[in-house]
């Protein structure tokens, strides 16, 4: 065990199901008592926690691939922190661990759900992004789901986000003939080309996506990595070559919609082009984890793979960070830092 423990912890609770865009009154920052961990558990002082687009879906009371957040309970999500008390073999006070109980200052975590991470290999926040679920999503979605091969032309939507920026760079590192990205600001477009090495990129707010994509990829695309859905998916279907593949990873364009959103109007093209459109969940690809960490850590060490993080300081700004993420105010991974 450890020295004196804190007596209370602030944590974010969902208090109402959002309708459309989440509002401040749907959430509450509350205090909860902190107790010593029971047998087989550890108490973690969270240093960083993740806010992610998928969390919007968990705020709805609908049956999905992961259970909804409970009302008047702390929300969950990826977090990394320092163990301050341990009642479990194999995890000591002072160890750093990755776990799933974010949105709070202190977390009482079952030892089996805490993964030790090395702060000397990479900054701790990287385990929430480029070396964590985000990076594995990019890696598995490109190489396993989309069956990427050298010479493919790749289009990524939401390309300046945590997943999209990794997809584009990984495609380049593995021999893509052309990598195109879309993003929501001219600054992000510049970042994609100058920092991340995309061949070209465009601001989807500057004109119809289909027109801009045709101009950026006159010879078509072979792989589409979809983080956005909507108009982007329709444009990609038009530009995909015969036997093209699309990984459907996210549809942030419609997460806050209150009315049913129309599907792509050109879906019939899937037949003649023999396209494959496949949804993905990162949890299906955990077998790739060792290979992913080894390869990506090498790219990070050599400087071949770059990543961005947007930090929001303080637990009291957790909701604002999530809303900023939904509005696209982040570049790369959005992280709430409690350090």
C-alpha cells in the first residue's frame, strides 16, 4: 500500500441523454470519496484521459457494440496515470498504467484491466493516441480491413484527426502511390502536406467534396478510410476504382443529427465497381497489437511517423474538450491533462 491517500476525487457524470449536440446541462462534475483499493485492485492518479468521437454514441440509450454510459455514474474512457496504492501482485506504487476509467481524477481499477506502460519509451499521453487505441485503429483499418497494398492511392477523411493523420502517414511509409486528405481548415490542410507528407489535401468547406476529390485524385482512389460519412462517403464511392475498398471507421458528420441522415445516393456504383465497404471496430483487431507496437515504435524512434496532440488542461474543462473534439477544434489526439 502507500502513504496517505486523497479523500475525494472529481469525476464527470452524464446526467441527461443529449438530444443533438451535447449541452453543458447534460453533464455534471461531482465529488466522490476515495478509498484504499480492495484485493486485486490498484488506485491510479490519472495524469491524462482521452475524449473520443465514439463516446457520443455511448451517451445515447441505444443498443450498440458497447453499452451506453449510465446516468448519474462516472463516464469511462482511456486514461493513463500513476499507481498511488496497490493491493495487487505485479503492479507497484509508482508504476504507470493504461486503463479504461477516464473522466475522473482518481480511478480504482481492477489490476487485470490495467496495462503497465513505459514512460521512457514514449510520453505517457502517446499511449492514448499514436501507441494506443487510436494508432491501432489506423493500423488495423488500413492494413487488415482495407487490405492496403503498395501502389494503392488512398483517400482519408478527417485526415488531421488522431486516426486520419496516422492512416495517411502509414500508407506513405508502406508505398502508397498517392495519399489525399480532407480536413476542415486551411491550416490543417497545410499541416497534412507539409508536416505529415500527404501528397495533397483539401478543405472540405471550400466546395463540394466530390469535385475537390476528383481534382485531387484524377486517376481515382483504391482505398478510402472514412472517419466522416455523409458527403465524403458519397464522393469516395464516385472516385473509387474497380475493386476499391473502404474502411468505415467513423461517421462524425452525423453523430449529433436529430433526423435520419440520407445514405449515399450513388450506392449502385458498388455493384459495377465491385467495391468492398467494411465497418470496423478496433476491438476486433487486438491480435495485431504486438506487431503494431513494434512497428510504430520503430517509426516514432526514427522520426518517420509524426503525431500531434491537443491538450486541454484541468478536469473542469473535460466537457469543453469533448465538445471541441466534436467541432473539430483539435489537431491530432484530443487529451485532457490532469498532470
